[in-house]
């Protein structure tokens, strides 16, 4: 009996220690995630303009979101386009670069630095640079193309080229993912390759049966992170639209009228959410948009993670 | 012992007297601190601070702390947090519907009445854009007035005698003044009607066509107001004459609007819709530019001479701690003819009371005089003040940008859908949900 009580006391002490050690995270999680999430859910059911008290409107914000707001589905389509095109291309290019760098014999450090450097550029500065480089009238890219007899596209000024231009910007700054892939590729045991080679496996088979399974957890990580970042895609689209619309000197102060320029082609869901919440002061409606984004992000991540059990090989599993 | 007690008592009385006296002096010499938030920065902020100093000198009972570079986001955040200043101002009137409708800025009606300030001191347009829903929650503090800038040297070269007054003349002159490169791209443009270019927004272009946004019941009626269809058809035809892609590429190569490489200032655009402040910019950046100013050409001769007006508004946020003192300052800065004329001279905006537009203190300038006349014109107009704030006109602009790109095939149908969307947006902003 006494021994059981002592065990119980020891268990409680352990639990208390765990709780104490976790408390900074618990406080942060509650204050910066739990509370805002609950408040967002509550405000999404209210008319709230930030200046007067919230007023209960039930599902009216959701009805407006899904059935009336003319920009909702445009923003959803643009965001899905970016996820569908940018994420696979980012993963592929990061993986490709990592493979090349893993095989490099000379100047490894220099190449790693060169390919990683763009990731250090702040997103606003990188976007400004891309918009100026791709300026259809004065930018160096179209100038070079015209010397070659090619009439360059309008890039960020053309709705059919604005998203591909953002994709190029995204691939240019793929350094962080590349470093993670490089670490994973270099971590694959050489013995596995040697065994495969002895079994007669060619380069493609070694890639298919050794490299990919070994780095599959990293692939999963890159895919999930890419999708979540895609759903939150904001800065580059916001700045590019403002600058391309003709506000080069006011990049940080884009007016609502130029959001999504040109022709709503860069209007991403988070950009629209920001506009409604902080420019139009419709925080109740913006909260409904945020809740929808939260549900979609959660569902997509869950789907990827559940599906990953079929293709991700965890060590020791 | 008695002497000691007497000495202590006397000392105590003396110290108390000194304390009371110094406290009274301190009370007399400590003025009420008023914090004033404004949107201006740099040179314009200095001019406003100078004006504030003049007020302070005449009113030693207050000490003004002027804070510049403020936008509507900061104003709303401060009101929410209960840390709003005593006086706030916004660069434009788009959000008046929100400020008045929510009570974020207090209704000035009773204060105006108590001070004998009548709305008749201000032109009708400025009265319109400083109220919403029967609440007068702001007053105008200088105004921006829009007209046509034209390059006289380019006009002379093209053999055009004077500024266009009708839409037909505007179209003909624009084509005459346009110069193309050998490959067909644009080298110089007569007038750029592209919505989104510099100051081009629908509410400034529709006025010379006589278009309005709502009917007598407050419902959007762009589809049934023929002015909208006429303006949009004219605008698209001119854009197509330039070539949509040509125009986009031309604009991409132009300098920033608020820089010395502004397209009108460097002669890339021969005519341009712009605000009165450009007069000061040209004087500072291209003093030798041979140009003129005129009202925008109008579809109806009776509208010629009018134009678009908007401008800085000033008010008092709710929960203010020094409302009477704040009101005294607001009253002085918005109605004192000398103050308005002085500030107008400094930042070259239009003074916002009828009396101040005739002030002898205004520095005469032929270019600027055009805008004073447009401001005083009873047919001049402004943006619609709606519960949904700036998002109302943004939705219209969004439609027009699609139209000018050729994405709207059925204009009447498109305008009809837009009307429904605008009404739904207003209903949503009022908290009424989907109508």
C-alpha cells in the first residue's frame, strides 16, 4: 500500500515536472493560437467592424463568402493554382539541386552558397527585384529578348504571365528546402547504393529503390510545408501587384484597388482576407474567411499525412 | 520651547503657502496637451506643424503634439484600443461611412451648432463627403480637386489651339497627340484613359459624363444610368485604338507618379487627369514645363467646369479626453480663412471653405486658379460615401479593369450584376447579411 502511494507520488511529481517544463509552450499555444482560434470562430458568426461591439449574425458571413462575394472563388482558384504548380516545382527543383550538389566534386562550398543565397533575400526585396527585372518596357530580360528578335511577354503586367512570374520567384528562392534535401540525400548510407549496384541496379533504379524511399520523410515534410505556405501565400503576391500596378515608391502601402493586379490574377485568398479585415474593417467577415482557410489547411494536411503512410518509409518501421 | 513651537508653526505655514503658490503657478502654466494625428509627412507635415504652432501661440492653454504619417488602419486600431488621440484626420473621405456609421468619430453637429458653425460655410460636395447617415462626423481640411493638365508645347506642335472642352474634341486631340514607334508601340500618348493608371479611377472619370452610383432609394443603378455605358464604351474604344497591350507596355515603362519622371512632367503623356497638387510638383521638378490646366472635357456642355473633389477630413474620435479643446482646434483649422489660406499656400491644396477660396492671402497662380473654380462649381462631385467604405468603389474599379481588358462581353449584363454585388456588399457591411 505504502509502495503504491510512493509510486503514485513519484508519478505525480513526474507529471508536474513535465507540466512545468511544457508551461512556456502551453502558455504560448493558448495565448497565440488557442485564444485567437476560438475568437475567430466566434467573430465569424458576428458582424464586427472593429469600432462597434460584435453583433450576432449567425451564418450570414459564410453565406456572403460562398454565394455573393465576387472575389472569393477567384482568390480560391489563384491560391489552388499556386499550390498545384509552385509546390511540385519547388520540391522537384530543390531535390534536383540537392542531387547535383551531392554529386559535386569540386567547389562544393561555393555552389551550395550560390544556390542557397537567394533564400536569404527578404521576400519584399526579392519581389521588387523580380518586378523590375521583368519590367516589359525597361527590364533587362525583355531587353535581351528583343536583341534576340523575341518579343518578351508582359510578365507581371499580363494576367496569364503574372502567376508564372511568381512561380519563377518561388523557385529562385528554394534554398531552404534544398538544404534539407541535401542533408537527407547525403544521409543515405553508401552501403545501400553499393548493395544495389552489386545487384545490378542502374542509376534510375538506385534513385527509385534507394534514394526516394530513404528521403521520403523529407519529401513528406517539404510537401506539407509547401502546401501550408501555399495556402498562406501573401507577401510576394501583395508586393508584386502593388509595384506592377505602378506604385514603385509605395510598395509597402499597396492600395486595395491594386490588390490582385493585373485583373485579379495575383489575388490570393490570404490577400483578400487581409483586405476585408484590415482595409475594409470587416473583421467578422474576415474571421469567417480565416475559419474556412483553417478548415481547408487542416483537411489538406491530414489527407497528405494519411496518404503518406503508403509511400513514406520511416526508419525502423 | 514656545519660541521653537512658534518658529516651527511659522515655517510650516510658510512652506504650505509656497507649496500652494507653486502648485497654482504650475497649474496655470501647464496647458492641456492635445495629440493630433495627420496623414502628412515631410514638407507637408512641417507646414501643418507651423500652423499648429500658430494656433498654440494664440491659445496658450493648449499644447499640440502633431504626429504625421498616420493612415486609417492606425486610426481604427487606436480607437479600438482606447488610445486614440484627441484629433484625427484621414487623407480621404472613403471611410467616412465607417467612421460616422459606427460612431468611431463623434457627431460634430451639436458642437458646430454651439459654436455657430454652419454647413453653408462649405461647398455642398465637401459637406457630402464629411457626413453619413445623418451624422456629421468630420469637417474638410483643404481639398483635392481634379482637372486636365495639358502640355502647351505638344499642343502647338500638333496644331491644337487650346484644351478640349467636349469628349469629341478630347478624342480627336488624344489621337493627334499620340506618337508611335516604327514597330507600332507607343512613344507618346495623347491621354491615357486606362483605369489604374496614376490618378485614373472610375469616380473621377464618370463625373464629366454625369453618371451617378445610386438611385433615390440608395440602390446601385449603374446599369440603368446611361452615362456609365457611354463612358465605358468611349473608354474601351480609345484603349483599343491604342492597343491594350501597347498601352500596358507603355505604362510599365513610365516613371513613378510622384517623382520627377512623372509621365506628364516629362512629356510622355500630352494630357492627363490629375489633382491640383501637381502644380506644386511641376514648379519644383520641371519649372520650365510649358503647360496649362483646365476642367475635364464633359459629355454634356452644362457639366463643363465641374470636376472631382475629395480631400483630407478631420474629426474627433470617440472616448476623447479633451473634446472641448479638441473641437476648438478643429473649428479653427477648418473654418479660419487665414489658417486655410496659409496652409493652402504651403502645400498647394484647395482651401476648403467658400470664403477661403476668395482669400486675398492666397498666392495668385493661374494654373492653380483653375482648381479653385472647379472646387466652387456647384456641379462638382465626389466618391459615393457608403457603409462599406472604399470597397464600394474598389468593386466598381474591379469591374472596369475587366471591361477595359475585354473580359466583359455583355456590358449591360455586367453592369446589372455589378449593381447586385454593390447592394449586397453594402448590406453585408451594415451587418444585414446577404439580401
